C-alpha cells in the first residue's frame, strides 16, 4: 500500500483551481528560445554542490523509416563517440576526470517515442564544469560527429548489446508486437531494431535520421541543482543560440494511433528459456489528449487508477497466500498500452506459478477477482484505508519539502516536456488533495472502473507466454476467449473486507532498563540495556521525517545444521510472507495503515539482522514490530504451503534453464561439491518441516545480548528511551556469544570450467575470477575499488570499443574479510562465441598489464575523483551513516574519518602492487558457458 502514494505523485502530480487550470511550480523557470528549444531550470541543494543536466527528445524508434530500424538507438550510442567540441571519447574522458562516472552518472536511453540523455551529480565547484556540461547538451542537440569510422566501430558493440538482452522476454515481446499492434506503426518498433540493418546500413542513413529528427522544437533541456538560475538561463541563451530553428517543411512529429478491435486479439507464444507461464489481459481505452491533462477528472482518474491497483493486489495477495492457490501472483495496472502512448489500457497480469503451472486455473482465478469487483465494487472500508494512507503520506512529505533530491525534480520536468504532465508545487498539490480527497467515495471509484470496459467487449487483447516444454499444455486462442466469457457469466459473491481485532503483540512486554548512557567525542550516544543489548545513536537533521534502525548479530546461516543450510533462502522467504505477532501479512497491511514504520528481518551467511525505518511520530510502532520480529514470527502454515507450491514450480521449471545451469557450475567450480553448495530442489521441498524452520529462525534471534542496534536520523532521545526499555530491554538474553563459521571457502588452485549449453541466442557467458590471500583493511578496500574502476575503463576501451566483443564488461575488485581475508578481481560479461578467446585474452592481459606496468595515472585520478565526490554527497545521507556504524561494528574502524586523506594517499604504484599480489600470489578461475557449434 505504501507504493500507492509514490505512484500517485508520479502520475498525478497536478494542482487544479476552480477554473480547472493548474498552477506551475514557481520555483522552476520554464522558457523557450527563438529556435524552439524548451528549457527548465531549478535551484535545489539536495545534494549540495551538485547539478543534473538532461536533454529529452520527443523522438525515438517510432520515427525510423523501414531502412532505419535500430538507428534511433544506434544514434544514442554515437552521442558518446564524438561531438564537435568533444572529439572521439573526449566527452566521457572529461566527465570522468571530474568524477562523473560513465554508466552510473553519464547515460542515456532510447524508447519507442522518446530519447533522453543525462549527466548526473556534476560537481558545481569544479571550474568550468557547468559550461562544459551545457556545451555537451548543445552538441548532443545539434553537433554529433557521426564519422564513418566511429559508426563502423560501434556496430559490433550494439550487436553485442542485442546479444546480451535478447532473452526470452525480449523474444516474446518482438513476436507479440505484430499481433497485438496489428494495423499500427508499432508492429515493428522495438528500439533495439533489426541487426541486419544495424550491421550493414550506410552511414548517411544514420545522419539522415539525426538531421531530420534531432532539432530544437522537439528538444527540452533540464538543469536542476546547486546553481544560479539567472546565470544558467543566460548561458543557455548564449550557448544554444547558434542552433538553427527547424525548416518550415520540417517533418511533422506524429503520435501514431493504435486501432480499436471489435473482436478479442489473442497472442499465444512460447520459448524454451521462459521460466513460468504468464497471461495478460489488456482492456484498451483512449489516452487523454496531451492538452487536456489539466482537468479535474484527469487528476481523479489517475488517483482511482492507483487505488484500484492497490486494492486489487490486496485481494489477489490474500488468495496467493493460501494452499493450492490458482496463481503465484496477479495484479492490475493502468498505463500505456504496451509501447504506445496514444492508447491506454487496464492490464491484468497473472503468473500461473501454481503447483502445476495450470494456465486455465490461473487465468480463471485472476479474472474472477476482476469480475468480482466489477459486479460488486470495492468496499468503502478499503477506500477509506487508501484515502487515509495517502493523506498521511502527502502531509508527511511536507516535513521534508526542502530536502527533496534534485533527481526527483528532473524526472518531473522531463515528463512535463515529453508528455505534458503538470508540475505543481508540493504545497499546492497537498492543499488540493486535503480539500478534495475527503469528498471522494468508493462509488465514484467503482463507476470509473466499470467505465473502462466496453459493453460489447471491444478492445480486449490477450497475451499468453509460456515455457516451451512437453509437460505444459498451451491453450488455443479460442480457449482464452471462452475462458473470459465463462468467468464473465458467473455470478460471484462480494468480497468481504476482514480486519483483525486482535492486539498486535501476544503479550505486553515487561520493560527492562538503561544501565548506562554516554556520549563520545564524535557525538554518538552509546547506550547499554539491562539485557546486554548495545545501542548506538547518531542524531542528524538531514531529513525531518526519517529514522533508520538496524539490529545486527553474528552467526547467520553458517550456524544452521549443515543439512538445513540449503534451505536458508526458504527460511528468509518464509519470514517475508508470514507477518509478526498476532497478525499475518495481510492483517499488518490493514492495521498499520497511515503509519510509516516498516521492518525487515533476514539471515545472511554470517549474521542475522532486523532493519527498519520510520517517521519520528511512528517510532513506537517500529519498536513494537522489532520486538515481535525477535520473539513472535507469525505462524502461518497456509502462507508457507502456498510459498512452497510456488517455489516447487519455479525450481522445476528453472532447473534446466541456461542461467540456472551456469550459476550452479560457477558455484561448484568455486567451492566444490559440499553440503554447503547443494541447492534446493522441487522433489525435496515437501520434506521441509515448517516448525523446524520456525525454530531455526527463533534460535538466530533468541539471544538479544548478541545484538548491537544502530539508530540514525531525527531522533528525540526523550521519546526514544522508554521504547528502548520496553521493547528492546525486555528481550531475553543468554549471553552466549556467537561467531559465524566459515562455510563457503574458495578451493585453492587455478582451474577452468568450460562447457557447452544450448541457448536460443548464441553467446558465451564468461566469469573470470582472480583471488589471493591478502590483509583486509579499509585502505585495501579503497585500492580494490580503484583497481575495479581502472579495469572497467580499460576493458571498455579494449574489449568494447576496439574489439567490439562485448556491450558491457563488469569488472570489480574487492578486499574480503569473510570467510577468509582475500583480495579479488571479478570480470563478468557475455560475448559472441567467435570472440570468446580474444575477449578472455584481453581480460587476462588487462590485469597483467596493470600488475607489471601499473595503471594509467589518469584512470586512477578519475577513480579518486569519483570516490571523493560520492563521499562528499554521502555525508548528508542517513543511510551512509548507518553503513559507517555497521562498518565500525564489524571492523572497529570509523571509515568517515580521514577518508579523503586515505584516498589521496593511494598512488598508481600502490594499485600496481595490489594487482601484482593478486596475479603473482593467487589463483585464476574461469567459468565459460558457450553455445555449441557457434564458433
């Protein structure tokens, strides 16, 4: 239910006055140059000394001609491969020098109807950074180089991106489009395009697309951050003035329609690599006109959309939590009809992940719940809960109205430019909802829901995708139509909204005491409770409405009986579906409506923890939940049985999939065949004893004295102390100190596991791991991070750009302390089997070159700049300080101190020695899965 507020704010962000106009937020300056370029500028200091630069294009794959399929996306790639003012890779190189990382901060995406480029987290204190980023936006708009040589070199990269992303879902989407989008331009408009065209088009064809569609009347730039709005506006007027206005005969930007259909359209598709059957019913309706999005009804309809999404999910979640559930999950959502902005749809999606994967059973179950609310409507009590939750959430946002992140404003302004979604101030929006929401009722919502469906069943589209195997029977197109009409004809009982009246906690806690409280020189408050629990508190003012809490203790799954270790993930899943105290999961969602206090309990390999967050006003509820998580995991055998049913089907369907086979091979190669590398399988799940799992969970949380609790945020100590005494000091303790056992150790020795596996898309999946014994400390962790960044830069150049052998090479390095102190380098990517040997040799050569000759100093400088920039931004984030406290709990070191000095002290020579130790004193492990006969 908590997601409803964010969805409403994302899709319904609008303020309506009596004349049914909306008021644009006065804090954003919106203007348009004489050449037609639109700009948005806003000053915002979260994060401080940072700015975000975006350019959005109202064009995408749908504008491509038949001989240009894939070129909108190709053009996006070329924006990073040479512009007038930043030749070659100069754009990336400059930004990396100032700490803007390619991929993380510098990126772009191409969709069917839009293309958006972004430069995030630019340090505004760097001399010339603002001007340079504006110049980059200028060049992206009008001055890409698009040389023959650069185009030729990028073909292989895009082909490898296609290879990496051409999974079962992508193949199903491409097969589906000509059927469900029949008669529209969207039949063949997936952005990745046609690889035959991508590999063979004439360079001028790409230039034609660029000059035709990248023009200022279709472009909007967005700059938000710690900047001077007047200064930025003047710079925009100067820098972008030389871009010519579009010609009078410029191509019209058409928003292509999707035709209505009188009879249902049905797509049935299967793929060997799909994991489970999924059915989606689309009920199409016309999209609101772009210039009509400021009406009162548009706002209210979007509110209804999100309430319906949440309430229908509540109904189907309760069903999925019961044994022999017809489906794994089912939900409805409102939005674009697949990839088309000109047609909307209510989409009902059902995962037929029941014990036998029965498509008919799952479809009927989900449709019944949809027709139940069509026949009887949602209840007023459900509506009241969602209304209350939204009002509380909206007013909570006002508490941090001056602490909103710049990235949020950027997203709003991009959507305003592309889709004409309004951009009010938060104050106006909250005022509107405070006035309007109390006047709405469930009857209006139910009437709106039924208005979506055509009386004669026009505009229905049904899509079925399923694994291709011998045991699953696929329905016919007529079967699916008949199922729909069968359920529609049923007379169903109304939904009964049940709310538990039991107290949340089974027993009232008997409060303990605070036995000591001190404040150290760094401002941390250290408390010891009468049961031995240690509490560390850092009070901050970074957010007015946020407190983070985390309780941690050593032990984890490593202390489970060896035969139960493989069920560790099941144990965590069990906790996730069961609830706490006297409430099951559904009860908790209903009873804690409007209360911002959530927790999650989990058991990792070497520790157990309970983490949560809350508003200051709801801190009592958070500690009530934490108390329950320690003592009272809710016993819900129905939910556990339903979970096992879903898991059995998932394991059965997934065991022969290439991704599963590869993961198992990697695990066995690293750790060998031990009881700790055994996997859960469908055949043994019925043998798992639910009570034993509950017992194992309780054992991990039985001794509170093992735990240290960190609390960060807007904490009021006078309010906090009684809750610590009542809900934490009351927990039982045995003072039995535990430590984690090392269970998954990498087997010594270098080795390779290379095997063949049939896949629909020919490729080689490659992991190369280098590891060596190495002292663990924070400095070595930072050196490992720098080495990983330097390798990523190097492999991007050698494997991606020069060899065209991969789209993305994931290189990382780490210094580990558990289960043993080691330094590692891990490289993971996919490639064409024909490029496999070359790519692997380049991986080895890259690390060897750094070990023998040292990294490029410029690359280490880039890594340092990025680390320092992230550190500076982290200093005002509660989650960072929670990590600092966790690190100190684990290792006894305050990593917030002397961070910059440690980073700056590390040299390229240090990185060379770090890499040399891994290469000369360690082992190399390679696991490669390749398609047979593809070389």
